[in-house]
C-alpha cells in the first residue's frame, strides 16, 4: 500500500486548496485527498451561492477579515487564469427603515478597518446601480463582490491537483483513526499526517484525534428560489442589513455567474447533518444528538435561537419567502419565482460550553493531525489564503515537535 506524507479528508473547496498548497510547498511529498462521495464538491462547496464576498461583515481581528479581501481577488484571478466565468456584478446592502442605518454604519466601519472598498450611495445612486433596488435614504455598495460557479472552480482545482501528482480516493468514507493513517470504507490509507477538512463531520473526526471536544456541528439548511421570469429585473446582488449577533446574512437577491437571479438562503435548523430531502441520509443517533442541542438552544434562547428557528421555519412557505425579498427590490414580479432550488447544509460550529455559534474559522491540531473545525461562509471566498494559513499552522506544529525532539535528544 502506498504511504502518503499527507492525507486530506474532504474534497470540498477547503480540502482542495489545502491539498494544492501542500503539494506546491512540498513538491516531493506524496499527498492524497480522501472523499466519501463520487467526486468533489458534493456538499456545501457545490451548493453555495458562488458569491465572492468583499470582506466587510467581519470584525478586524478575525481570520475571516484577514483572508476575505485577498481571497476575493485571488479567487477571481484564479478563475480568469483558467478561463472560468466570473460575474463582477457587485453588491448593494440596503436599509429598510431608520433603525437599520446604524447597521449600515457598523458595516462601513468594519469595511474601513479591513481595507475593503465600500462606498456610500444615496437612494438615487443605488437606483443607478440597480433600478429596482429599494433602500431607505442610503445604501452601501461593494464593487469587488462577484459571483462564480463553485462546482466549476472545484473541478478545475481537482484537475490542477491531479496534474501536480495529488491522488484522489473517492467513495472512501472516513471510518476511523489508525496509528499510521486512517481507515476508510474503501480500505486503510497510510499517512504520516492527517488533515481534516470534512465539513459536516469535521468535529466527529477531530474527536478521534483528541481535538474539538468543546464543539459540535449544528446543521442549518439553506434553500434558494430562482426568479424564473427573466435575468434582467435585478442587476446586482442586493442584501439586507444583517443581524450581526449571528453569522447569517438574511434573505437576499443573488445575481449568479450566468446572470440568473435567485433569492435566499434560509438558515433553517436541520435535524441531521445531511437533511437535504425527505429522510435521505437519516441517522437516528445523529438526529438525537442534534435535537438535544437545538432543544437546549430553544429553551435557553441563546443568541436569540428561538426567534431565529421560528422565523426560519416559516420560510418553507414560498409566498412568505418571496414577500421577504420584496422588501429589497421594487418592480419584481412575485409570481415570477420558480420552485425551490437544490438545498445546501451549513456546517455551523456550536460552542457547547457557552451555547454560542462560532463566528470565525477554527483550526486545531498538533504534529500528527490538523482539523478545520469551522469553515463557514465566506470560506469559499477565503479558501486560497486560508489554505496557506492552515499549511503554515501544520508546518509550525511539525517543526515545533522536531525541535522539541532534538532538544530532548
């Protein structure tokens, strides 16, 4: 059996960019990506909106703020270098009333602190950007926000990695830790170092290695609805002022890479990790564990979970969902929306001690393994510089262990 220096669990955007960074930094190292599905981007990476965020939502001391601005540029540059489509459509963040102007001011402060270009525009200027945008007095415009095709990007990165000599093992679900690697559904894989980028199951895998004990994943279902009438009624991404107490951005208009229009996403609490449709992929033990924590959040109303859950569940009713979007735009036909699109699941980390949703990226590990525990939005945007950060962290852990061994010797 071939032995690898590094094995990466998970073939989403984070796993792919980490594998590419490892191979570029250590060209002679044997690197493999292990994935339970038949191809890359089956879950969050292939089901997200494709929006490349500018980086103004995040506090200046966060990893998200550190990587979003550069990640946006690097991902756009990557796509253009590979001939992949980019829609440089920008974004308007609009206010619905007087009370939301303070939220716009806070976003502008964060954007300035993060070095992100973010422009104040009047109601009239907002309508010049998008004639159907609806705002109260003023709005914020982000010219660097863009959209791409996330599946197309992940497929391109898979080709790049394979060309560099990275091996892919598909249909190989993680089944446990070994002293010299991991067990998978397709057999054992020997490796000196394990990198866990497993998304919805990252916390479970981390615990096998002695990490992530403070956290658990709480899944949230994100659903979009396509505006089927035309591609012209909305020109740019239009977002509401978010509630910054939680990591969700609210129902908004997305202008996709091909110019199509959709509204969403929801942030509906899911009852098992891959609750995409019906009882597909249902696991009783997983469901009971998640229900336990969701019930705890509901009873304590931590971070306003009770109101969030009830308001999000209402969005299963499409007319209500559509009405929410109408607050952001005028002259959009409520009857022009089609069916719900393919849902995604957000792997949101919960701190079990504080009962707070973890808002920033979390990475834990040592000289034998590294675990990406929380890589929620804008992880797709941040993925290229974030991968460098993860590999830097791995390098520091391994070098530190070697230095300690030498001192002991």
